[in-house]
C-alpha cells in the first residue's frame, strides 16, 4: 500500500511553524522560573496552580503506555474525544475541498465537527444488521476522501463492527481510518491499538468518559503512528490539558482494579437489563450490546419516552434516526436506577392496558 502521511496532511499544516511555548523552549529543571509570565506569588487556593502544565502530558502518557502497551510518542490526549475529532479535521481535511465518510447511524460529532470545519460528509449507511456495507463505502470514496469514521462498538446501535470488514477498509483505503473505541471496555473485542504497527493509516480513539467514569474531566485519547501524532501536536492548543486534570487522570490510572470492577458490574447489569426488556410485551427487539447501553425497539417509542420523563427518568429517544425507528437508547444505571426504569415501564404498560 502506498500510504504516505505527507500526501494527506493539509499544505498549511505541513508548512506550519508551531507555537513554541516557554515549556517547549526550556525543558530542564531550574530553581527560578521567570520565563512564562505566570504569577510567581501563587494561587488563591490551598494548592497552587500558578504554573503552566506539561504541554504533552508525559507523566500520564508514560503510565498509560504500560496499560495500553504502546509508546507514549504514539499517544495524543485531548479535551475529550471532541478535541481529537476536531484536530483530525483541521490537520487532514481542507475545507470546501476534501470529504470524509461516516457510517450512520453513528456518533453525531463526526458530522457536526465536519460541518464546523466546512468538510463534506458522505454517508454510507450501515446494513440492516448494523454492519458495514463495503460496497456503499467504496462507491463514495474518491481522491479527496481523507477519513473514514468507524465507531466500534457503535453508538447508538451498541454492536461491534466485524473485524474483517475493518481490515478490508484498512487494506484498501489510502486515507485515515479512525476506529472510535469509546465503548471497547464493555466488549469482548480486542482493541485495534495492536494493529497500529501494521497499518500506518489507522487511528484509534478511546476516552476516559465511559468505562473510566471521568466524563467530567474531559480527556480523550488518540493512538496512531508517531508521524500522525506529531502533526496533531503541532496544531493542538499548547496547554490543552490542565494540571489538575493530568493529576487526577494519573491517580485514576493507579486505580485500574476499581475500573475493572465497575466494568464487570456494568456488563452484568447490562445483560440483566436486556433480559428484562426482552420479556416486556411492547418490546420488539433488544439489540445485542457490546457497550454500557442497550438499544431497544419498542412500540410507540416516543410515547414511552415522554411517559418516562413524567416519572423523572431520561433515556435517549433515537426513534427519528435512520435504522433506529422506534428505538430508545438506554444507559445502564445503578441497580436502583435500573429498578426505577423497569417500574416506569411497568407503569406505562398499565396506562395502555386501561
Ligand atoms: C461518549 C462517546 C465518546 C466520548 O466523547 P468524549 O468527548 O471523550 O467525552 C466518543 N465517541 C463515542 C462514539 C461516544 O459515544
């Protein structure tokens, strides 16, 4: 395969001389720091945050490297996956010229971020079994197609995408293939991180927002070749992850056993919740889930959604999404929350029985 990242990156980004921060220009240890115009007197807090953070978050990346089995130089940390998605557009897609392919129904940010960046979106809908249509994808790709976005496990359909199909795309497409693994920890699938050594056009995204339970911190991960990561690093805001966030993520990484415990519990509760929904008379389908949510096809989904709202229970109405007609997307809650949800459904059944 004739993949060359230099053919893919935008001209202005290839030629970009990146901002050089104080922390870039002096990296050693010193006793007097007068190079960054920080407030030398301190902070109005018990703990001081008067110094700028490490622009490349090396401590976090080194720790993460032992968990993910990949070099720190092949990682990027962003202000949520949102920032990772936006940076991929800004580095590789020339506005009003290039295009990307998405596979709906899928995560909404790929399209929103494309629109913000004035990048054309081409849609190759999933098949009825929520798997890829390689033919549809092939029909859409042309010389200006820079990225194919694959979400696996997919949001909102909850299934993993067939691995062999992803390899087919990786082998036949000369642009970037992004595999968004936001929900990978809830599946039995192996991450595509280990395939990075074989595919220079592969980008893997993960997040601290789901299994790690840190959605409020806003930290997304991107794994790719060092060449790709270097390009992204040129474009990112110099200090995109704050000190406090870096410290908390580092602490979380020390507590991986707690995370694994939560994953196990959530998967058990997901399976139990699926079983319960299968027995609800108005439920037409509970789709197999590799994530921490289930997709349920239910009669008059919109009415069920509104009824649950009156009980103070919010699920995600996906009934107007193509291939998800009459579907609700339901996040696995705590034991108590799941019980309240089931009680809510029972109460709804009583209203329609009358
Ligand atoms: C939730 C989710 C993310 C996470 O986004 P963050 O910005 O990291 O919180 C990414 N991709 C998909 C498909 C998601 O559902």
